[in-house]
């Protein structure tokens, strides 16, 4: 059997793990993915275990958390001790924005098309006299050259999403990392729109901090996320969220000694979301079994086909689609605004789940999608495009 056939079989098995796909054409992983069976069953199993045996299997919980940390580190190219489990992307952004020691006049470089999670924590720093430098996008893109032009000797942090949530533009992380290193600036990445569908290597990209939630392309539950802190940057962050689990020997409750853990686990200040970690771990194992590079290749093939067909019907494509900048997100619109509303309603009526973003329809394609999903979407689009208003 050829490698292409093996990949096809693996992707078909991946699709079978999502029961929601039996009734839905799901094209909104950029919003929230359905849960695969291994994720759901792991969480249900833990709930049942706690219900029947309370905490008597806690040793198994601890082992699973350690395994999950290892799986996350392998997914992003980090060391396990550089990974912390958090509640969502915003929590990780705030750990950095509130933890760094800013002085009046320091600068943070962001851009004008970020999701609010990667905007508000930085804007709040204006109260400390920090200057927020806004890089202007061009046709949904944030060019590395524009970031290079924006940084100065006072730039403390450059913050950007690995993939933009509306346009689907994939940032050139390695180039931005080089710019940050040359300028001695820190590099923060919001990875929620790429992790699970596009390979990530935090080391080769020069990323200092990364944050993501688990419920989009990682196919995990809500309320659990991942924070990466390069071990050389650990002491750059002041601890603002402190609890019993922040310190070494945290199980020695009667011996009060404030000595933070020497790794990213210092950011897990209290009792962990064990149920969420169980679910996320199984979803990541599933993704790794398919292979992120295989998922990416499949997704780009489907989105290339989708864009080609939409253009042939005179739809407007908002998403950058050159090699190296395209992702699993395609946002498009009709030339007549009235038809966009009609198309939205028609897609929903046909159980084709997409979402309106940026005055267009955002389609986000994952590895569990197939050509039939795309063809059905195209069929509905074609019908609406032919309507006379």
C-alpha cells in the first residue's frame, strides 16, 4: 500500500472518531471542534471513576497528567518542564502581559487584526506608561517587514497569532523570531488557530512564550489550555497568580516555604483541571497518530480546491492563499450583500456549520473533513450564486 493510501486510510479513521460528523458537515474548527470519542470517553471514564472511588486512583491521575505534558511538549517541540496547563488562551496572554517587568516608555508590538484575547492584556499596559505599537495589516497579512519596521530598542514584546482568525493568514513565525532576537525583544505567540493542524516548533521559531486553548483545532474540551514558557525566560515573569501548587514540595502543607517550582509548573497555582487534561491528552494522541504534517497537507488540498471553485463562481476570497501563508481558514463573500445573508441561512438549514466573520463566511477545514464536505458546501454556494435578486 502506498503512503498516500495509508494517509487516506488514517484520515478516514480519524473522521470516524467524531460522531457529530454523522449528522453535520462541520466546517468551523476555528470556532470550536466537535469532541472525538477518545476525548469524550476519557473524561466520562474519569468522572465515573471519581464517582465510584473518589480519589483512590489519584496516582493514575498524576501519571496521566505527566504523560499529557510530555505529549504537549512533543507537539510543539518543547521540553515537558516548559509546559503548563492553563484554562484558556487568554490566561496565557495575561501571564506574560502581567508578569513581565515593564517600565514607562517600553513598547509592545501587536497588529490590527488580532483576536481580542491577544489585544486587551497588552492594551491594559498603557496604565503603566507602555506604548502599544499597532502594525497595520495589508489584505489580511502581517508582513515580517512591517514588524521589523515597527520594532525599536524599546520594544519589549512582539505578540502575534500564528494564524489570524478572520483572514486565515499564517504568520512567518521563524522570520519574526529572527527579528525579535536581533532586536533583543521577547516573542509571544497565540497559537489557537494553528496548533493541531499546522506543525509547530517553538525552538526553531525562537518563540519565548506561547498560549492556546484546547477546544478548537486541538479537538479538546473547553476550560483547558496550554502555556509554553522557554526555560531561559522563566524568571522574566513575575508570579501574580500564586497558590499552594506554585511552590516546590507543594504536598508538604504544614511546611510553609515560598520557593517557586523551577519550571513552568509554577504557573499551575492550584488544583488542576484533571478532567480537561484527560480529554485534551486523548485528542492530542489522536492528532499525533494521524500526523500533523499529514493533516496540514490534506487541509491545504481541500482549501485549495474550495478556493478554486469559489473563484469560478465569482465569489470574493479574503484569505491570503500563497504558499507559506495559507491555512485551514478560508473567508469569502458574495458580491451582493443580500446573497451573503441568504447563503448563511441556506448553509445552516443544510446542517453545514460555518460562521460569519469579517463581513464574510469563514470556512475552517480540519483533517476530519473530506472532499464530500467541500463539494456539498460548493453545491449550496452554487445554488445561491445563480439566484436572481
